[in-house]
C-alpha cells in the first residue's frame, strides 16, 4: 500500500504538498511521546499523533516514516507544513479520533 491509497478515503485530507504520496506503507504507529516513537516505530510506518510540533518531522525524517496523520482534526501550523514540504513528508489530517484512525487504516489494508 502507498500513502496515496490512504487519501482515497473521505476521512483523510492531505494538508502538505503531494510530495511523498508514493511512499510505501508497512504499518501503523500511534503515539504522542516522540521518545517512544524513536524507540519502537519502524521504517515506513504511518505515525498517528495529535502532537502539533516541528519535532514530529525530525522523528519522521530520521526514521523514514511514510507519513504523519494528525487525528482529532488538529490544525497544523504553517511552519510545520512548510518544513514537511521541504522534507517530502506527507501530512494528513482527519476528524477521526486516534483509535478510529487506526481502525480505519487497518480495515483499508494497512497491517503492522
């Protein structure tokens, strides 16, 4: 599965440029504690978070995550979106809760 396949669902809205939407996805990781993400997320995972912080991109870049999904309709700062565009990291927003996001992605075929 690729990031662009996730965007086919009405629940997910791309908020960055479409760079990186061809990224492969190999699992889901949901967490708001970046040190935990650093220790346990795998390359090509999707990160689901509500953490609206530039450091999310540092972790996503370092771990080569497929994309970052902000649940609970988090309004992401323009500076974060701009930096994500520089790093080719797709940013997605959803109105779904974090648990609903995980379930939706799993049902669409994203498996850990």
